[in-house]
C-alpha cells in the first residue's frame, strides 16, 4: 500500500486530493468544515518557507551569476514582461465582461459598503521598498523590503569578490537546504489540499456559486484563455518551446496555487517545478520567481476587468473607451502599488472602481465570492511567474532544453513525468 502510494506522482496525488476534498465538502456539508485545521496546518508549513526561501535563494541566485550587469539586464527584462502580461490580462478581462454581460439583471441596490484597507500610492510603495530595519522586515514578512535587501546583499557579495567566498558558499548551501525542506513540506500537499477544498466547498456550496455564476465563469474563462493564449502562445511564438511540456511541468505548482490562493506560499513548489521539470537554471529561477510572486498579478488584473464590468452593468453605468483605457492603466500600475498587501485583490478593485467613478459599494458583493475567484487568479499569477522564468532563461541561454523536453534520467519528489 505504502509502496504503491510512493509510486504515484505528486501532482496526481494533489489533484486527487482536490477532487476528493470538493466531493467531501458537498456531500457532508458543514461537517466537512472540521477538516479546515489540517488545511491551515499545511498553509502554515508553506508560509514557514516563504521568508527564508525568498531571501536565501535570491541572494544565492545573484551571487551565482558572477555578473552584476547581467543581473541588471535580467531584472529589466523580467519587470517589462510582468507589466506587459498584466496589461494583456486586464484587457482580456474587460473583453469577457463586455461579451458575457455578467451584471445585466443583477440588482446591487442593497449592497452594503465594504471598508477595504487603503491601497498605498505607487510613490509610497517605492519609497517603502528601502527598509529601515532588515531584521524587522524579515520578521514581519515584508516581501518587497526583503527582496530589496536580498538584492543588496547579493550584489555586495559579488562586488567584494574572493574575500566573500565563505559567505557566498554559505548562501548557496543554505538554498539547497531550503529546497530539501520544501520537498518535505510538499510531500504533505495532497492532505492539505484535500482539507482546504473540503472546507471551501462546504462553506460556499453550490448556491453561492450559481448566484454569481456569470462572474465566476467569466473570471475562470479569462484565466484559461490567458494561460493558453498569452502564456502558451508566447512560449510557442517567441521562445520556440512546446507549451504542452510547460503546462505539464508546472501542474503541481498550479494545483497548490489553486487551493492555497497564495503566490508567495506556492513559491517553493514553483521554484522546484521550473528548475527540476523545465530546466530553468537555479540562478534565474531564484531571481525571477520571488519578483514575480510580489509584482506579477496577471490573474488579479484579469479579475479586475470582469468585476468592473459586472459592477458597472449592475448599477446601470455605461463605460466609454476613455474609461476602459484608464482601467487598463490603473490596474497595471496598481499591480505593483498593492503588492504584498493583504486582500490585494479587493484593494485593487476598490482602487480601479474609484479611478473611473464607479460605486465602491459593488465590492461588497464581490467579496462574498472572493475566495472562489482568488483560486483562479492565483493560479494565473503562478503560471505567469513560471512562464517568465522560462522565457528569461531561454533568452539568457540558461534553459536546459533536454530537461524541458523530458530527455532526462533523474526524478525528484516534485517532478512531473513527461513523455
């Protein structure tokens, strides 16, 4: 029995847990909510990995490059790609909203006002990136500040040269330790995913899903289109890579993202997937992925598009081309400005609604299904992180195409078998 369990690929175990958890929640109803602590324990374990994993792997990724100018070049390409795909995502969301008309026939006149934490301005966010106390940033999990400090440490180690070799070797070894710890935690993923899905389906049931079915359908449709067309198409046209190999290689990360709704929480398995299954070099993955988990919000931007159209239609407000362009610009820039803020999806939605003069009261009804929508948008975010890491690795000649195409002998706990 145990030997059979070990032979099953992790991604199959995770998907099995997801399906079984969904069925358990629907069949047993509120009783299934008692499983939530198991899911919470799993989330706590992956959250335990976030801060040390981001800091250590980012530092080791930079020092492994041995070229500060190369790091700058990669950083610019990564930043531009993330913003570009975010702009495409919000456009897809708007188009789906216009076509599906999810708000037609919906009455939001009784919606109550929801108070969301005020989103910080872009200038404030940029200033706050420079931490006054790196130890406080590490303790509080301020990801942007941790990334900045890690970049500074990595650059400084590279500039010092030979004298810093002991520190350089320490971070490289520490990153390997974090990868192994990730494998241990991810071996528990099927059980955590099962418990989380049982709780979600027991808490929401089919009634809530059906009442706002068009919004949910629109967001999920947009997510699928963005993943297949923008990401898969981009890899095919510009990187000349088989997208099917890519999707097969990151299915574990996608499943974990879908159930945990945390890009940062999924970072560990995303890192393992792109390096072990897709052949991205560890320095590239260690640099690109932490940035993506913080500033790449393709899925959230797409969600903005569908929800903004839903709210406008529900309140009987007609939007013009000027307002559509403002929504695209605001959502794209806000993806950086609200990075790392709890409930970033609702905060961004409030910000976008305000930018075009739509009633912020509409956020209240969206908040009721936010968890369901968050599952789709986080999956898109994580897929985008992985896609950009592959793209950057290919452009820097640091992609092992033999691994990407499945021409390999080795296997790891997180590896997805490819034909």
